[in-house]
C-alpha cells in the first residue's frame, strides 16, 4: 500500500540536490513516483547518469545537471537549465551535504570550512538561486535536510552541528521572508537511518555498531521514512505548515536520559 496518492505532484518540477545517491536518491525517486518531473544535481556526472538512467527505466521523467552547490554560478546554471526545459520549478529539496565524523582535534580548519560551505552556504546558494529566478514570482515549496543533534551537543559532529544549526535558522528566516510569496520552507532532520553512508561512516569511526545510539521505537529508520516526511511537507497536506524542523529519528532526540524503560 502506498502512503500517498500516485499523482500528488503531477505537473510539478522537483529539484533534488545530491539526488543521485543515498537519501537524496530515494527522495527523488519517491517524488518521481508521485508524478513530479525530476532534476537531480550533484558533483559527479557518473552518479547522476546512473541514477537518471535507473529512474528513466522505471518510467520517471528525470534530467541531471552537474553542480557543486558551493559555487553560485553553477547553482544558477542548474536553475536556468530546469527553467529552459520545463519553464517552471515548484519544489526544491536541499539535500546535498558533506559529512565526516571526527572529533574537533581531527577537524582541520579547512575541514570545518568545507562542511559549512557545503551544508550551509550550499543550501543558501540553491535557495537563493531558485527564489530569485522562479519561486519569488510563482510560489513553491522548499524542504531542507537538516540533522537531529545541533540543538544539543554531540561529539564527532562539531562542524556538521554548526552548519545544520545554520540550516535550521535559514529554514525559519526563509519561511518568514518567503511566506508572502506563497513559498513554504521546512526542514526534515533524519536520525540514524539504515543502509546509509552516513550511518556506516559514523559506526566505523566511533566503533559503535548501533551507529549513534538507541531510540524509543527500538529500530533504525529507513531512507523511505525520511522520504515520506519530505513528501508530506512538500504536499498540499502540509499547506499551512512552514518554518518547522521535523525530526524523523524514532524519538531519539527527545529521549535525553536514555533511561531503561519499565516493562510493566
Ligand atoms: N576526517 C578529517 N578530515 C577530513 C575527513 C575525515 N574523514 N574527510 C575530509 N576531511 C578534510 C580534508 O582533509 C580537507 O581538509 P585539509 O585540506 O585540511 O586536509 C577538508 O576536509 C576538505 O576535504 P576534501 O575531501 O578535500 O574536500 P571536498 O570539498 O572535496 O569534500 C567532503 C568534502 C566532506 C564532501 C568529502 O570529505 C567527502 O567526500 N566526504 C564523504 C562523503 C559525504 O560527505 N557523504 C555524506 C554522508 S552523510
């Protein structure tokens, strides 16, 4: 059984940054399955081509553009290529991000900068380019992929925490500034998800087979769980929701003490 109707994004154009691999690929695929025409953008052409071929073999409409979201002119080119092909851009999913787990002593000055540049500045760059070129006049929807830990303190993620705190702030500010233009802006903050590169890297670096701890539901989520939350926020079902950051983490973020739960 599908959670959402097949055609909820019929005639909509969705840009998913980092949409060729991992979580972004699953998000893109789900938008395609619900009727959206896709554009995926990331740095590696071979990944983009492979994902696009896969999507097309599934009957989805997909284009790709290579782009480093740190470079404003490359980001503007993505938006202009989408507008040249489709004449519109309705949904932006700011998913592209970089991450490596390291304690502060293991993060060089440049390593910190690289993550803030990709995760925060990259999100800003794509948002601004899409806003100026199309969304400002026509309205639309933006969903940023955030993280679940930046309001607390989590070791090994100083650079990502700093960047994602900025993404959350940007989400709220954009929601306020863009609301009058008919643009909703929200964020989804995924916890540890099974079969993701992020979880595997974190587990390897920290020697934690659980990949970052337990959660009240007692199992890891899937990329599909995150994609469903993104789809909900981009859909009309969320038409009065803006400026929010939704954790999709099985409740991990609210279980501060991680005390044993009584069984009776
Ligand atoms: N531990 C510590 N520092 C690291 C690191 C690690 N595992 N990986 C990268 N860095 C540092 C590099 O050493 C470099 O700093 P330096 O110049 O002081 O040596 C800096 O980060 C930039 O790395 P580099 O790979 O040259 O830059 P990039 O801009 O091409 O890519 C990343 C940055 C984060 C995207 C890249 O490291 C990467 O591919 N990460 C894994 C993929 C990923 O992030 N997937 C998302 C999973 S959620």
